[in-house]
C-alpha cells in the first residue's frame, strides 16, 4: 500500500489550499454561522467558479475527472477553514454525482451529471427516518407504490442536509412489503422537489446552521420511472457503496477540522505571552501539540487507507466506518485541546 499523493494530486492539494486561504478564510466561516438557517448560495457559487462540483465527475459528462482520493483531498482542504460547512459542496458530490455515476443508466448520467458538474442543480440525501437512526431497514416506513409509469411515495425523512434548497432528493423507500430477504425490497429514487406533496422543515441546531438539516414530509409524491436509480428492490445493497463513500468523505472533513484547529492553535501559542515568554515555550503546551499531531496522523492514515481501498475496488466497509469513527472522535478532541490552549479566548 502506498498512500502517498501522486504529483498531480499534490499539485491539486496545493492549488486548493491557496484557493481556500484566499476565498474562504476562517473568518468567512464564522460569518456564515451567524446567519440563522440561511443557505450560503454565494459559497456554492464560489465552488462552481472554481470547478469543484465537477471533481469526481468523468470528463465525458462535463466534469473535471479525479478519483476518490482526489475528492477526499478537496474535502479535507475545504474543511480546514469551513469545518462542517464543507457539506455545502460535499452533499451533492456524493449523493448526486457519486451515486448517479455509479448506479445511473446512461440516460441519467447524460441528464444529471453535466448539471451537477456545472453547479446548476443540488441534491440532498433522504435516507434516515425519525424512528430509525442508523437502523435503516428495520425502521423504514416510507413507501413507494407503483402507479402507471411512475411511483407514489409517502413517508417522512429526517436529517436531510440541504433538502430545503435541493432540486432532487436521493431517497430510499420500501417497494416490497414481503421481500425474500430483509435486505431486499427497497429502491432508490431521484425525487424532484418542485412539486406538491413535499414539505421541508429546518431543524434548529447549535452549529452548521447555514447548511440546514431538514425534516422532509412526503404525501403521495410522484416520481417517474426514469428517476429510479439502479435496480428496483436492491436499493439497500447499492446504498452501501454510497454510504461508504459518505463515511470516507466525513472522515476527510474531520481530518480537515483537525488541520484547521492545529494550525490556528500553533499560530496563537507563538503570539500569546504569559509569565514573560510565549506560551508555546511551555512544556504543557508541547504535550498538547504532540497529542494533536498524533491524532492528526491517525485520522489521515485511516481516512486515506479507506479511500485507497474504495478506489482499488476492494471492500472498504470496515475501513470506512473506522475512518469515520477515528477522524470524528479525534476532531472533537483536537478542537477541545485547541480551545484550552486559547484559554478564555477559546471560549
């Protein structure tokens, strides 16, 4: 295994890092968070101008190309300054571009991928249900019933990031009440949001407020056959690959949070003076920095191992879950240490 960046990937990383520092400094993220549940369309437009929506979309469909590792590099560098607000880019990338690229038929790829790459449409994922959490199959009550050349969908979803501004919901629903196996009988739909029967409500949160996490209510909502993604009845199986990608992307986001917190903390301890010297000279601070650096290395290694395995076509279920857990837990610990190093100013 060699997780080193290729020359092209390293150049891409440096280019994105420079762009991030120029276009979306940490102060900008703070500004966005002061807006109460207002989606930052101008940030989406900045990503569009930079061509980021096309990263991971094949060039034949108008994208920039780039493999899964390249997508993770982009997510990490964006999250270094934006933290969770990086989902403004990430949601449509994995729920739309990634899923349609993997499971869409040729007509769907031609119809959706160029628009996704150009930033013309937004996707949101609608999987989780109020009673279920991670028990996707056991708690699924949303149903889709065949009706002529389409389906009628009724149910409720929750924690649907950016659903209130999305053009399409990538939604999973039960299409067979009595499948041969528990894992069968569900189907993924690309549901247009500009129709009657769909209602979204934003959930109040203490962070990531400008991205928007939503409840979605569906009452006899129409979805044509042409918007069925993949095979009818096998939605859960194909979702595993999509969700593995999402977990790796989240791990990359959390690694970016670690990068940003460590970077800011190092700047502060080299400026702040106490007891006649810079606080960065105190051994206790050295211990904090060493622990943060170790956690950064852990998150980076497990994240890019999972990305590498998925890129190679290897099973990465365990690795993607491990990456999500390690990187997210380490991000919380590193952020806490960074706040402690800032003392009262951290609060």
